[in-house]
């Protein structure tokens, strides 16, 4: 694995070379450095921030300021991976000029390499304008959480012929608009395979089967730190939440019993100094 900084071009070339692409989320410097040092190719500061870190019910309330704050922190942990900032709900839908300005803020104020936004043909003019402004864009179709309400909730998308055909059209349109990669969320594996074959830019799947050119997950899901809801497509490679709670409970008990801090976790003082201190107090 190369230690040099990856670029958007490297990600595109990985598809050509048949190399699988890995992407994970991070919202702070510590997690970003753990992900980056583990050799993950792209770090996404996702608007899943809203649910995973900020405790919101959905991604809808997430603001540009919140995204930039966390993207700046994540940037401090990333050396090698391509860093992507997720444009939050209504930061790119109102008008194209505002979309370019907001996308630009991720590069200028947070040091991101690219941005991601949700939607198909309806956002292609925006994708083209942002790309033309010199900002690399990742598309995102299938289950698009910012508009999950319109899609009937957090459900698999593209199971019927009509919606599958629309998704294929969306993918081709996003490629033509200049997107350099495309997230496919929660769609049948064979539809993802058809899209992956039909376009030259890499597809990054999340709940979209193994034929995609790469895979993305929310890091807190894969390490078992988000217990509220575990989607079918999430594989938990660790189960940290119970371990963290165990450690915290042990701290609580030891403080209450006086077992912590013991001598090994305290700073000693020489007897003579203690004696003088006593005399003077
Ligand atoms: O916000 C996010 O974390 C995402 C990924 C799950 C693709 O959009």
C-alpha cells in the first residue's frame, strides 16, 4: 500500500485496474486517523454525522456549519485517503450558485478533496456546475437518506423494472455530468452489477452487493458503536459499545470504592517535602 496521498484520479484508475475501493466515514481527527492509517482509500465526512454523533433522528437537520466543523477535524487525521465532505440537505438544492459556494467551502475551509451529494438526473446540472468549478463530486443514488420520506422510508430501492431503469439512467447522467464516483445505497445486488458495468466511474456500494467497484460503511456501525439501529447490510467487525460501557462502569465502581486512582496512577512526593509542607500549613 502506497503511503503517498491518493487523488481522485487514483480512485478512478482503481476501477480500470480492477482494484476494490474502500471508503469509511469519520467525523473527527481520531477516527479519521484510525481509518486513514488502516489503509482505507476514501474518508467520508458523511451527513450521517447527524444521527451517529449529534443524536438527531435523521440527516435532515444537519447544517453546513456542523459539517464544516467536523470536516475540519477529520482533515487533521487524514494523510493518505481522499477526503470527501457530504453536502447536507438544502445546501445544494436551492440554486446552483449556492451549491458551488457550499461545495467550495468544503475545499477552502475544511481541506476536503471532493464533495458528495444525493440525487439522480434532477441534480445533474448542479453536479456539472460544481465539477466545472474545479470541485470533484461523488454522486449518491438508491436510498438517499435526505429524501427518505419521499422514498417511503429507509427501504430497498429499485426492485421494480421502472425504478431500476430510472436508476440506470440516473447513474449514466451523473457520469456524463462529471461525477468521479457514485455511491449506490440499498439497491438489489444485480441492479448494482448492471450499473457498475454500464458506467466507467467507480460505484461504491452500501447495501448494494459485491459487484460494486468498492464498498462504504459508517465506521461506527462496523465497530459496533451505534446500537440504535443495525441495517441488514451492516457487518459488525467488532462490538465496541458493550466493551466501552464495561470500561466506564468499572471506572465508576473503582472511583466509588476508592480503588482508583491507586499509587501506580498518582504522582509521588518526597517525604522531606511532605514534612516541610505539613510544618508550614
Ligand atoms: O452520510 C453518510 O454517511 C453516507 C454514507 C453512508 C454513504 O452518505
